[in-house]
């Protein structure tokens, strides 16, 4: 049985039309959907990697905060906290051979999660005692920091006049 040339061309044309229709209506939309899903999957994987990295950072920050929380924990009013702060500073310089010229309490700065207490101290004494005070402040267990420091020489050998702005961070209760 011999198929005529016209029949062959007709069958080939119909098969080609059916193949194009199948590709256009079924296969191509599936390929586009697959491509879109792969792009979405890559986007979600990237977002997951960022979230995992953020979670690692959060865990490290939480661990660090747990270590420093006892150092900055604060309870009580601003006056009570300032009293504790000035007592800590007095304990530091009272053992040194320095003369305190003035201690000025500065207003408390309130931030969202903490309070910043500040005291300006002016003292004079032997340079070794002034340096010892700086070392004691820096080594203190609570979060003390020397924000400003001024030093002036005096006529007496190795005697200096020093001024300090010392701050302490106190966490807000329930922070």
C-alpha cells in the first residue's frame, strides 16, 4: 500500500501542527513555570541563608548580652543609680593619694533601652596616682568609661591637675 505524496504531506502537516500546538499549549507553559519556580527557589534559598546568618549573629549577641547584663543591670531611680555610680568612683580614687577638687553630677541621658549616667571629676595629685585612677576605671567590673580626659601640669614636679568625664551605662529595668 502506497501512500500518495499529497496524503504524506497532509499527514506531516497535521503532525507538525499538532506538535506545535502541543508545544505552545502544554510544553512551553510548563517550561516557563519550571523556570519561574527555579528562580523563586533560588530567591528563597538566598533569603534562608541570610536568615540563618542573622540567627547566628543574634545568638552571638544574646550570649554576649547575657555576659554583660549583670554589669549594666539597673534597678531603682536615677538618683539611686547615680548614688551607686558615685560610690563606685569614690571607692576607686579614695585609696589613691589624690585631692578631689570637684565632683559634678551631670543629667542622666535616657535612651530606649538604657540610661547613661555621667560624672565630671576634677582632681590633682601625683601623675602615678592619676594614671592608676585611669587604670582602675578601665578595669572596673561595671560598664564605666572615660569619655573625656584633660591633664595639666603644675609647678610641682610630677604633680598634675586632671579632669575626667566618666560615664556608666545602666540597662532599663525589664530591658
